[in-house]
């Protein structure tokens, strides 16, 4: 019978050399004690970061104009979330490559209507206020064309927006009820009531912060704070942490792609990065089965360093 | 002639387990002389760090997801959790590349490599869900950024990183179960097959 050829990257000869004493339980115990001591030492010396969460109340008090401008974009459907697309709405194009577009295939499953969810529903939940009630009624009874003309008039004047005397001021008289809606939403946000209104839309008990987080992400306040903490996407932020603590350093390759073209310029950059990482991950998992790739260790010879005593003994 | 007891599922399972993993393989008191390098330390270090990660996570879980913000003891336990995670990944990455350099999949150990690589991926996902469950600024920012990557795959519709409750459940229940089961499977495979021998350079052998 023909003998099968020996494949150095697949096969191993049976070990016929000597064995040495080995106490696996002692080894494990020592490792656990050393790691526990090292962990305590690092925790005592370096502690850990805990930058307080920002709220819509924080945001609207720190930068009421950014909040008010974001609120207008939610109302007129020009915000990032309003134009996001799946899984939130049909507002924007899905990411994909060629015919591959799983985002589009899955469709809308976490429905978000920015005007209704972020502006109108919270305002309607407010205690009866005649001016607000009138503004909401005027908005609801207007055609979509009229609504658009109001928000356009407001948005075109919002470069001159000011916030004085606890009031959002925009120099326009063609915006219908929009100034009242935006001003009242800003006041609601500054009181903290909007934070509650956005989460309690899911019921009394809730652990779902999708709506307030999406609203926050549409403004410039959250991103501004993050960039100051070097957490931006173009700052290798995925592997960074607030302050000077180490973050998810193991994501270095994932965030690397966001720094280079075409990933950082394509509208489907996220999908391309994910696809690239999935291919690389599959290669890593399947190394033992890929000729050429599984020969790399034998070629680079780092194993000679690891088993140097074995090879020294063999050569002697 | 086999008896009724021999044919029991329990008896068959016991025989199979003992045949594949006899006590002297499961808890060996000797090992081949070639297992003599610092690189071997990182496998057991990874396991030890996993133990500390789980222990500190369990303490954090005692009083809910937010107590550590307002308690100095809680903050310290959070620090222990963070640093044990950093040690875990540090050791795991060195272990992974060390095993790559040794071509540790040789001799019927392919699945040992595969389970190890998958455990690494599951660990990354577990850590990620921990980061978005911190209930602080960091988690807000990471969640709002990560949603774009996950949504682009279609996965965001089912794995909503902005849903704290869902992320926390994945972080403290589902993914740790997966990571621990994979680790156990990986270690059992290592014990069954033993530590991979050195690469043969000069001798022509037949397998």
C-alpha cells in the first residue's frame, strides 16, 4: 500500500521524546492569582473612566440653538435620522455593493418618524397650553405643502436664530406655527421633560433608548464632545476611550479601514468595512484549511524561537 | 454479550468520554519536553483573566447596571472589570499569534484552532456589548456610531445597539454563555489532542 506523503503544515509525527513533570492545577492557580493581583494593581493605580451621560436637557441648556435647529430638521424631515433609511424609515438610500444590500432586504423594522416621534408626540403630551395647542392644531390641519413652506421659511432664517430671555427667536413671519412648536420643544427639552417623553413612548417600563439617542446623534453637540475626547471616526475613535484610558484596542483593524480610501469616502463605507472584516475573519478561522496561508508559520520560522531548546537538543 | 446496562445512553456516553479523554489526559502530570516557552503562559493567562472578568462582572451585576456610577466601591469593581478585560484580550491576542506561529492546527487540531478563533470573535462582541451598556457618555457615543456599521449589514434591525436592555442581556447572559462554552470546548480539544509538537524540518517522515 502506498504511503501517504507527509504534509508538514498538516501532519505531525508521533512524539517519542521525553516527558517532564507538569502540574496543571498549580499552573492554573498561579495564573489566577497573578492575574487577580495585576488586575487589582491596575485598578488601584489607573481606575477607570466614567464620563457622565449627556441628556437632551444638558444639550438644550448648553447649546439651545443647536438643539432648536436640530428640532427643525426633525420636523421638516431633513435630519440625518429622517434621511437614514432602513431599519428606521424609507428616507435614504441603503448601503450595499452591487446587488448586495442586506440593509435594504431587511427593510424598516424599528420605525422612526422624526417629526411625529421627536417633535409632535412629545409636544402633544404636554399639559394643555393654549398657544401650543393652537399651533399643534394649525400644523395638523395644514397640507404637507403648507407645512413644507413653513419649515422652509423657518429653516432659511435660522442662521439668524438667537436665544434670549428663555426664548428661541427667528426673524420670520412666514413660518406659521413652527416658531411656537420649536420654542416650546426647546423649553420642554431644557426642563428635562423631553428626555422622559422620548423614552416613555415605549411604555412605563423601558430600557430602550433608541429615540433619545437618535435625536442626540442628529445634533452637533454630542459629536463635538466626542471629537474633543478623540473619539471621532476619523480619529481612530472606535479603539479609543474617554480620557487617556485604553479602549477597545482589539478593534484597531476594524477602525483602520475607516481611515483610508475608498472606505472613508464611499457612501457604503460601513458595509465595505464590514465585508472586508468578514472576509479577513473567515480567513483567520479557516487558516488550517487554506494551502499557502497555513504554510506561513513554516516560512517565517518564528516557531524556531518558541521551540529553540527542542531544536538545540535535536541538533546536538 | 452486552447487557442492558451496557446499552444505556449513560453508559455509552461515559465510555465514549473516558475513551476520548481519560483522566490522565484531562489532568496530566507530565507533558512533552518541547512545551518549554513563555508563549505557553498566555493560554492559561487568558483563562485566568476570563475568570476574573466573570467574577467582577457578577459583582457589578449585584445591584443593577447603574450603581457603579454613584458608589466608590462600584467604581472600583468597574475598574477591576475593565482591567481584567484588557488583560484578557492582551493575553488572548498573544496566545492566538503564538499558536499561529506554531501552526498549532497540525495533527488533527484544526477544530481546536477554529474554536479558538471563534472564541476570539465572540469575546470581541461580548466586550462591545459591555461598552454600550455602561450607561455613560462613552456608551452613548459608541452606540450611536456603531449603529451605522451594524445597520449596513441589515443586522441592526435585530441587534439594536441603541436598545440598552437588549445589549445588557446579550452582554451578561447570551454572549458570556457562548464564550464560556466555546472556551470549555477549546480546552477539552487541547486536552484530547495534546499540545502540538514542533514543526519537523529535517527528517522525511510518513504519516
